[in-house]
C-alpha cells in the first residue's frame, strides 16, 4: 500500500460538478431545479487544523448558482442546520396538507 504523503496539498470540490456530462446536467435541472448542478463546495487551499476547527476558521468556498462565498466552519454548520430544518418543515407542511 502506498504511504500517505502529509506534505502534499490536497484540495478539490466535494460534488465534482465540473465533471457531470451536459445531458446529465439538463436531466438533473429538470428533475431537481435550476441551481442543483451549481451546488458545490471547494476546500480552502490554506485550511489547517492548527486553529480551532469550530471557530471562525475559514475552511473553503460554497458555490451556489454561479456565485462563490468564502465560509467558516461555524457558517457551514449553521447552513447545514438551516437546510435540514427547511426540508423537515416542508415535509411536515406536506403531511399536514398545508401547502399553498
């Protein structure tokens, strides 16, 4: 087994949205929405755990709809919780028949 190189910079995109074929992007856009293909996260090149990982450490860039935002670990946690709660709320409204 090849030895892991700790010195080498390892960064990249989470969803690898750049590698999705055009026909698949069109299919995903019809099925999931217009910004689905543009959602991605790119790890910051100088990200280090030498700082406390739950504070205002800038960890990367969130990409939404062709725009890129530099985010901290705390902002990513808040974004994740907000998205989870939004999905949960939408499902509850559907079950209760409250959709407009």
